[in-house]
C-alpha cells in the first residue's frame, strides 16, 4: 500500500506543478482587472456612465484596439494612457478577453424611440444591425447617451481620431442628429 501511494505522489506533484502556472496567470489577470473595476465597475456598471463606458461584454477586438491606442497615444486619455503603458502586450490581450467574456450588465429598460434616426444604416454596417457590435466595431446598444454624444463629438471635432471612418461620418452629422442617434443607441 505504501509503495503504491509513493508511486502516485510524483504524479500528483507534477500535476499540481503543471496546473499552477495557469492558475497563477488567471490570478494575475484577475488582479489587473481589479484596477479597471475601480472606474468601470465591479459588476460592469461604471462609476460614471456619462464619462466611463461599459466594457463588460464589449467586443474583444475593440477593447484590444483601444488599449493599444491608449498605450501608443493614438487615443489620448490622462487616466487610461498611463495604465495601458504599464501593461505588457500579452496582458492587453488577456484583459480584452476577460472583459469580452463577461455579460453585458442588466439595466433598467429605456423607452426606445419609435423611428430610427437618419444615418442609422451607416452605423449598422459596422456595428451590426442590432448595434451590439462585432469585429472590429464596438457595441453601441445600451451605452449611456451622454457618453455616446461625447464620443461622437470628439470624432466630429478631431479630438478623437483613432478610427479612419468615424471622424468624417460624424462631421457630416449635426449635433442634433448625433444626439438623436446616441439616444436611440442607448435605448436599445
């Protein structure tokens, strides 16, 4: 019996040793996303939805691009840029995967406008017909209208330019049209 037990011990030690690196890696990513949770929320609802977007359940490719853009300066943000610069490239991908795998947070139902606003068809071409996003475009449905308006305005004024199509499209729309779109997206 003792001989049999001793023959199993090396197998157990090797098995535990092989499992530990992935467990440690998961723990490391969990620790890193806790930094994100301070603003973006522990349950997916940010501390200020008007200025900080939902990233739980957001498109992985979009999250990865934004993290890279914050890191390189292609997208300016005094809070996100230093955080992204301190992360390794491999961690950017793991963080994007972690947030993309989360469920989009439940929210109180908003009243959806009856008529889609002018120009919505162009949005659906990239952001998908339901505006829940898909590579490479982010989900717009359910984001806070004030956040969306600010993002659209930043593209229209050139303050944000880390997308080749958005600035020219947003410049063609009036502030009223951008606001109508944002309110429509938020209500979805």
